[in-house]
C-alpha cells in the first residue's frame, strides 16, 4: 500500500454522504420516480444514511441511450485542479451478471454525446475503470453484498503530460500514479452517481452509495491512525518497571531456600503451663543450686531449721534426708484423704 505523508492542514471541498437525510447535497436528479433514488438508514457504510439506487428496464428519465437513475453534482473542476475523492459502493446480492456495461460512478463531460472521460462500471463479473473510452487500466473481481471503498486521486487536464490518476481500492494501491488525459479538450467535467446501464439488461439492478468526499488534501480521505490489536498489551517504557502482581490472598509468600521457616513461639514468651492433675502435687521447679521451699499441707508441721551439727546438704544427723521424710509424710496424708 502506498504511504501517504501526513499533511499540516486539510480542506474538504464537498461532501455527498447523505448525512442530511435527503438528496439535497447534490445539484439535481435524473430519475423516473423518487423510489429509484432513496436515502435509506440500512445498509450504511458510515454515519446514519446511504443512497439506494434502483434501475428497472425501461427507466429513461432524460430520453437518451440506456436506462438510468442518477444523482448529478456540478463540481466544475477547473483545468489543472487536483483532488482526492473517496466513496463507498455495495452491489446487492442479486445484482445482474451480464456481459455489458453498468456504470455506478462517472465524471461526465458537458458536451452532448459520447462516453465520459472517467467511468467506473461493472462488466460481467468485473469492476472496471475506463479512461477516455479507450483504455481500462484497472479491473477487479465483482463481490456482491460487501462495501467497496474507492479513493481516487486526479489532476484534471486534457493534456496527458499534465493529467494523471491514482487509485486505491479497499485500502490497497491498485493503480499507481499514471499520466493520462482526464478531460476532453475545451469541456468541463461533472459527477454522476447512481446506476446507468445498457438498455438490454432486463433484471432489476440495485447499488448502494455512501460517504462521498471531495478534498484537496490526502489526510481527509485516508485514515491517519490504526487502532491497536485488542489483545496486544501496550509496550512498557524502557525505564518503567513491570507492574506488580498481587499474590493470591490465601497463598503465603515463597520462602528463600536458605532461610529457616519462621517459629510460631515468640522468643520472649514462656511455653504454656500445663495444669497438673487435681490429686497430684505440682512439681517443684528448682533453679540450679537452689532448693524450692515446699508449702506444707494443712495440719502438717513445716520442717524446722536443722539443728547445729546437721550436714550442709540437708541430711539429718542419722543420714536421712529431711526433704524426703517430709515428702513421704505428705504422700501418706494424701492417700489417707483419698480413702476417706
């Protein structure tokens, strides 16, 4: 596809896109009745409205060769003027397939007779562009039921060294710039849009037109930006860190391979105390080197301080441990209470 450079400013000369909801954008009509050139709301290629052009055999509103129903726009493009034209066309699913001409867009000369210097038409199963009634520089297969977009770049002149044409079809450059005479000497051109065909065609023909624009600058007829793919993320700036991914609420963060798992007990919190059995005396926790005093049971005489002469480790002078004796007494008392 040819790349069209961006331009600083643009100028739309004329619009014939039917967005007025009627045919008022055009200079005049050539039709046998209003139902042959209807402004419709469906199908449309853009906006809210399009034109439905219908031709039946015998439709001859101006008493000339062929059958037609067409809109006319008297643009009167001057010699040496240069324009971009864009419009869209759809052929009905039952559009006739015949080996003869069926014009849908033409720039006609203001003389009385003869074929126009520029014409777009269908012949059999082809769409064709014809220039000066003697050359056909472009053709493509006719596809019905879809919109065809045409962008036509022209310099109007009868001198083939000055005049030229350039054509895009559905966004593709199909005819590179070609020097050719685009007017007849001493005549002006005007636009005709609709359907004009050989009178021998018997089937009804329907063509839709939409979005016609005439401009002096390319940017008014070519799209300037292409939307990104909906599934493609926007690339990050080279200096921008990637977005942080929030972990699953129920998933703990991964532990480093060399880091021991965290302990659940606070370093400064003692382990929980186990409540002893109701009939079992609590164990006496003894600090290293320190004897924890035993609280005597009611009715039991607490041991007295050893008499002088007792061994320093708490033994009696007879060799028995005072603590042991006291403990035996407590156990005996406890058994006596349980029996009671």
